[in-house]
């Protein structure tokens, strides 16, 4: 039995517990969160375990085999610094931290550490994204030259203390939400980003909300262009006030032979009929001038367990395999986490300044 210690019992923490419950030989046995209600809810979802008000109490009193960090973004760096001393495997939610400066510090601290740290980039493990990457690896597109990602979705949801309304706590929308997409671009195009240009606004969501901490400042729509070292390019079209769209994410990869698309529906609870929907994969072949479509199936229990189309479950499967093998490296490293934060940070800077931001020489 692999015993998880969960730090952060909010919405994403709850999704992790539901998916861990579906795995053989794994359980959340300890939960650390300062909110008593969320601790109680997490322990009920986990069907047992012990709750702690602080991470330090958990580290002192709980017997855990691995740690899972799902606390608010601005707490990640400090929590990871404490966990690194344990020499136990760690799975940390995205983003790795809210700034590249914190990411660099974590990279430096991790050098020489034997136990793995895996950054939770769930989108890599969505079945339609896996199908897309399989097709590209098999040469369907030829060498990819462009990747276009559209996410049209619902606004940021209410969270404890509404921490996700503020750039200072999230890193900004283009870090918090979009680090997934910078990671996918870099993974699929097999190159590091060198320049970022963004245009973004705060036009619809949260404009009338007021908190003791101030007025929400997270952007709710953006266009972002990313140039890569190998001459390829990526583009993101983000809208955070488009709930009800049939396809929440649309990922298109184009090369000289064909364009391949992953079409991903949003969570069932935001669908007009409340029913889960299947993803699709589409290949548009230039030479044949035809389109081939296929359904990409995700087991219904995984669709119910979370909002990420089964990817949280599949990610945990791979993370547990690494833990049990006791060797190898994480599929999503601290360096991957660093790059995804750096592109998001540059996009936020570009949107504010109106200037393209160079990333040359800023890698880990």
C-alpha cells in the first residue's frame, strides 16, 4: 500500500483523492490543510486517514510514502522546500511555483536529491492528447511546424478564500491555467521557447467582485504566440467566459503531410445536459484532401472522478509505477515545470507591456 500525504484539500485535492481511490494499492492516509471543513471533506472522500492543520504537523506525526502538493500556487515553493528534506517522492500540482525565481531556487535545492519530484501536468495524459502524440510520433503530420490550442471554457471557480482571483497568488492566468499548454507545445514541438508575444484583457469575469485583498486582476481572455528554437511556433486562443462550448479544448498540430486535431469536451457538470461526452481525434490529410474522425474513449468512472478527462488517474498510474520501481526519472521534471512557468510569466509581462519578450538564455 502506497500511503499518500495530501497537502491542500481544496477542489483539486478532492479530485486527486477520488482518482487515488480508483487505484489498486494506494490511499490518501493523511491530509494537511488549515481549513477544518476541507480537511473533514477530504478524509470522508478518502474513507479514512488523519487530518492535520499544518504541513509541519503532518511531517512530524504521519507515516507517508509519498507527498502530494495541491495547495494554492503561492504556497508551493515553501511547501516543497520543507518536503525535499524527507527524501520521499513528491507529486506537486502545477504550476511548480508562481515565479521563475522560485522555480530556479527549487531546481537548485533539488540537485543531489535521490527521491523524484514529479510536476503534475495532467493534460499530457488526457486520452485524446495521448492519441494526438501517438499519431505525430508515427509520422502522421510529418515534422510538426505549428501547434494551435484553443481553450474556451467556464470562469475560474470559487475556491477557499478565493485565492485564485489574484495574480500575486496564482502567478496570473497565463501561468496558473495555461502552464499546461506551454508544456504541451514544448513537448510536441520538441524544442524550447525563445520568444513570447501576448495580448490579453480583463473584460468580463469577476469585474464586480470585491475582497479584503482588493479587486481581482486575473485576465479572462488572451491570444499568445510562442516562437521555438527550431523555427516552429505555437498559438493559444484563451477565453474564460465561454461555458457551454461543446469542445472546451481544441489542439491542432500541423505539418507538411497533415493536420491532427484533439477535440476535448468540458466537464459533464458544465454541459447543457449534464452528461459526459467523448473526445474525438481528427486527421486531415493534405494529399487525400479528406478528414478521418475517430472517437477517443475514456471510461465513465474517470470522467466522473474529475474535470480533466481521465488524465489525473492516468498520471497517478505512471507516478505510482515510478515510486514502486524505485528507479528512473519523472516523466514531468522540475525543468519542465520551470519552462511552463517561464512562458506564462513572459506572456503576462508581454500582455502588460505590449512588447515581445525574449527567452533566449533564460532556460534552467
